[in-house]
């Protein structure tokens, strides 16, 4: 028995030595800027070494490999990924050959938490979801409802907290405040219900923690074999534990709200039907199914998925953008002064009709989303094998990832100052906002699946920026570290600690 054990041990040690030897061989042959493709483990070790700065590591990699790179995962793990930011590939995948790049089965499996929400469906159901979402988000009454809800929350929620912080010299975490601001406004707009999380008492916001946990879990699912994350989810360990907890929080909150809304409609009819704006939940519960044949207004699970999708789409993207926006401005006081001057000169009194005059502010918002896109990457799978404009072949069901974060920083796309925050790059010689094609400025996606909330985002970000910048000076706490968390939604690892002074 002992002899047999020794035999096995020797075979095992020989095998490990062989792997290490092969590894050195491969390592020597690999160009310096690329991760080593180790036997069996593929490039995973190189990725894990950089996981805490994953966005920048991928940016360096893509800059060094002509904007397209094939990541080889561990042997037979199904985690090979073609990563590209080449604008020709981006346009091809998202627009001109859109039909060959559906969300697909693997995406739907990874993002199963979103069920049948617009982000997770294809074909006719997606078309109905898109047309119906477009109808409400593009409606002028709804857009007015959007601005008035934001203004009310700023005046009654955010400003009193900032005033208190300025008066008592208390530091605040702007990321947390923007999460609360967006949770309150988004829930009112999407469901008509105000959770009142933006208050001096700072109640715990379980929903925000749940979104963070789920978004982190979704990120790591891209790097793991399917059987592995499914096993982790089933046992409830690691990031998959947060995923389970997060789903329970979503279900609990939405179940309560859906039930209450059905009761409300039964007893009081449809609010918003007589010229007032309607919340999105009421809209979907009472939608005309002769027009949108694939929607299921009386099915609670369908309604849960629909509302959860748009709630996360509106809440976590805009809170991320606002956080990075104020961080970038606090590091670029000249840009902050220019915005303040523009607001004082062109919008002496708050009037949404004057928003279009705030061109420099528009440029600063675009610049923020170029450098810190709230959705840092897009995942696609070809339905049929294909060859991309750069000549790379992609087989059926391959993972193709477009790094929106890296695209915004490519020197070959944006010039040598790509890393700098320069709102001026968005202003034309005649003083208007420069239009950049969406396959270059990809923060809101491109092609038939481009974001339906772009206009609403600008309205809300400008409302918040005007209200805050006109009244307060924001200063970063010295030594505060700012890093993006590896996740499918970009947020700051340690929040955004600032001091606030009344102007
Ligand atoms: C900073 C703010 C925002 C950013 C950066 C952003 C970005 C994006 C991106 C990258 C996508 C494509 C996602 C994918 O296909 O997987 C998307 C889709 C979408 N966004 Fe936004 N978004 C923002 C705000 C909003 C808001 C405020 C709303 C709604 C009120 C919204 C509604 C949607 C919807 C419905 C889609 C799905 C489009 C489709 O699949 O046809 N977004 N957004």
C-alpha cells in the first residue's frame, strides 16, 4: 500500500514539475505585455494577479494588442473570451450584424436574477419590451415627472443633509448619498412608492447592498466555469451567497409593492390616467396587450422582472455616474469653477428649459462617462460562427466582451490625452456639444439595444449638479483611496468621503 502511495506521489510531483517546466517555456515565449498562457490553467493566474485593478489591466492589454485580445481560460472550463474595443468590431457586433449577436443562452443563465426583464430577453418579447419602454421613457409627461421628483428629493432630502454636514463640519460619503437619492427617486418613478432612505437618520438600505452583492457575483460568474458558480450558488458560499441574499431582498420588496399596487388599482383605479404622469409599474400592469402581444401584465413574476430591470437600470447607473462626476470635479477645480460660472450665467433661476444652455456641464457629464462608464462592459455571443472586421474568428456561443471602460481610454481612439479629464474635448469651435458616434462613446451602448434612458440621465444629472454646485463646495478627504470594484456596475470600493462647505 505504502509503495503504491509513493508511486502516486511521485507521479503527481513529476506532473507538477512538468507543468512548471512547460509554464517557464510558455512564459519565455510570451510577449512582455501579454499574460502567460499556462498549461491547464490558461491565462487565469495572470488575470487573478490583476483582479483588483482589472479594468486598467484590461485597458493596458488592449492598448498593447491592437484593441482585440483573446483570453484563454483554464482547460475545458468554457471561459475563453474574445475581448475587443476596436470601433470597427464594436459597430459590427452591436449594429450592422446585430441579428447574429443576441443576448443568448449563456448571458441569460448568468443574469438569471433579471428573469424576463428587457436586459435578458431577445426576439419578439424584447421588441415589445423595447417599444413599450420607449413609449413611457420618451413621454413628455413622464419626463416632467422625472425632473420634478428629482428636484423634490434634492430639496427635501439631499440638500438638508449637505446643509447639516456643512454646518456641523461632518464628512459625508457622497456615493452613499447618491445611492439613497437614486433609490428614492427611482422607486417613486418606477412604482409610485417612496422608501424615504435619503434622510438625516440614514436608515439601512438593504436594496442597495443587495444590488452591490448581485452585481459583484455577476462579474465573477464570467470568469468561472458554469458548474462551479452553480455549485457555489446552491451551497451558498462566497459571492454566490450574496447573490442568494440579494435575490431574496429583491423578491421581498417587489412582492409587497406589486401586491399593494394591484389592490390600489382595484380600489381607486389608475392614478395618472387623467393627464398626470403614471409610474412605470401602473403602466405595465395596465398595458394594452393587443398592442404588445408578448407582455404579461397580470403575471406577477413578469411584472417583478420588468420593474427590477428598469429599477437597477435607472438607479445604479446614475448614482455611479454622479459619484465619479463629483470625484473628477473635486480633482479638477478649474472645471468645477467653469461649471459654476456657466450655471450662474445661464441658469440664474432653476428652469429645466435652460438645461440645453449648459454645454460645458454636458461635456463634463460625457467626459465622466467616457472615463467611468457605469456599465463597464458588454457581453455578447454569436448565434453563428463569424469573422469580425479585424479578421478574428468567433465560434458559436463564444463569449465576446466589449470593454466599454477600456474603449473610453484607448489612445488610438481618443488621442494621447485619453487618460485626462477634459470636458473641452466635447465642445466644438462654435460652442456646441460635439457628437461622438456611439461605437466610439459607448457608455449608453450602440445600435438597436442602445440605452433608453440617456435623455433622462442627463436631465437628472444636470438637475443634481445645478442644485449642488450652485450651493456647495465639495472637497475630497485627503488620502482617500478611490478604486473601482470588480463588478458589472462601476462603483467606488471605499465610497467617496468629502467635506462640504456652503458657498
Ligand atoms: C448613467 C446612466 C446610464 C448608463 C451609463 C446606461 C447604460 C446602458 C447600457 C450600457 C445599456 C446596454 C445594456 C445591455 O445591453 O446589456 C443600457 C440599456 C438600457 N438602459 Fe440605460 N443607462 C443609464 C441610465 C438609464 C436610465 C435612467 C434608464 C431608464 C429610466 C435606462 C434604461 C435602459 C433600458 C430600458 C435599456 C435596455 C435597452 C435594450 O435592451 O433594448 N438606462 N443602458
